[in-house]
């Protein structure tokens, strides 16, 4: 069962046949008991021990290949592989931030900063603040920072009120979406550095030290080992592909799904399910997207180990069908098409303004 991105978001009383009234109890509580009974909320230390070891080993192996190859254009292949490894490191940092790996928050923060700040140059504290707000209010135009009208606009209302860069490119943002993703890695670095002055950031000295150490090593190493031209090319390939990989991982999750505005309210289950999109695929898709292709299940159970999300999907889909809540799932290419179609459609007010 699917939901159109243009369809109005249903309220709990109009969510479909069989849905209980708001006072009849929590639909999510029923679902949570089913998921817990299946053992899917239990931690998987063995899985994460292997995953963290493989990602760390891959990280070290790629840098070892960089040192071994020397000054050659083959380093561009290393830069591309390193971009993929950076993406996997970022996905591990995501799981750490959600408490999927360790029971103790302190352990999650330590490893999260190692993988996030030091590993890929992404501020753990900044990302935690931003991502927590996203999970609390997904696709809410005023409350979700991921759909704030910055460079892109996510609704026709944002397009009509757009100013600055959003107004400049919003009319053609669908065509520019993937090219803009090449800048996403640089944006992560800049956002992390800016966050060092933010009042919400804890352990700012540690965050800043690890962040600057990553940036110094990643940007200095190519110029120390390669000729200037090859060094610039290495950095361009690595950082641009890393940004595209990150964007391709997160773009299918919510872009083009219904948005909320103002005081529109939904219960927890509907707020998470109706604004999220799942991506069908096999184990390779799970690996490349870090399990985030099961976005509905991840939003319902953020601390669930990624390896359990595929099994949880069966339970969640069945339950949503029982209570009449639309559950949107599509293929990977179709998910990008839906997101880009939405971006083009909501940019129409800007195009009309230019034609006037």
C-alpha cells in the first residue's frame, strides 16, 4: 500500500479502516510488543564487533594502499574506494549515535566521535543534535532541520517564500540535486567546524581536536605523497564521491514523502510511517545503505540493531495493513525518481515567478 507525496496526511481518526480512535490506546505499543516478542530489540554485540572490525580494517587497508602506490594516477581509484569506506564509517557512526551498539551512552559517544569526527570529519555532537530533531519530527517543515529551506525547497509553500540561494536554484533543483551532492562532504566539515561555537555542543575541545585532525590528515596527505595536480584530483574524487554516496544513502528515506506544517499532529506510529519510505532490495542493498533502506522500521525503533530491520519489516508491514496505515515501499531507482519528481514539482512557484 502506498501514499502519494501530494496526498494530505491523514489524522489518527481518518487513517484507514480498523484504526482505533486516539483514546483507544497506542497503536505503537501493540506493535512494539510484537517486535520485542520476536527478539528484535535485543543487541547484537557479535554482529557489531565483526562490522566495526571490517570497517576499521578496510579503512586502514585503503590508506595502506595509498601509501604503497606512491605518485601515480592509480591513486584516483584509491580515492573512489576510500569514499565508499568513508560512507561505511559514517553509517557505523550513525548506528553508534542511536545506541544500537553499546548499552552505555558514554561508550557510544567515545566510539561515535572516533568514527564520526576522526574517521570522516563529521562532528558527532552536531549530527546528534540535528538528527535527534529529525527523528522527533520527520518531514515537519518548521521542526525537522532536514527539510529546512536552505539550498533546496521541499514544498510549494517554501518555494513561494524562498529567498537567496533557494530562490536562485529552486526552480531547477531536481536537475541540480545530484551535482549538489558532490559538495555534501565539504558541507559536513564546515557545519562541524561552525558547531564548535554552538552552546549545545559538549566536549567541544575533544570534538574540535578530532575534527581538525581528520581534516588535516585527509587534506594534507595527498599533497605530501602526490604531485599537486594528482593531489587536487585525489581530493576532488574522494570528497565528491563521498558526498554523493551519503546523499544517495539518505535521499530515498523521506524526500518526496508527505510533510507536516504548523500544529499538525499525528500519533508516533503514523508520524514515523507516513513520512518515511522503504527501499526494497537484498543483502547488498542493506550493506550499501547500512540498513537505512528499512527507514520505516528504523524510525519506529531507532535503537534496533540494523541487522534486525529486515525481519522487523515483515511485522511492521503486516501490522500497518491491519490498522489501515499506508506503508510506502519501492525500488531504489524508483525512490530517486520519486524524490526528484517531487523536487521538480515543488519548484514550480519559482519557475512561474521567473516567467511572469
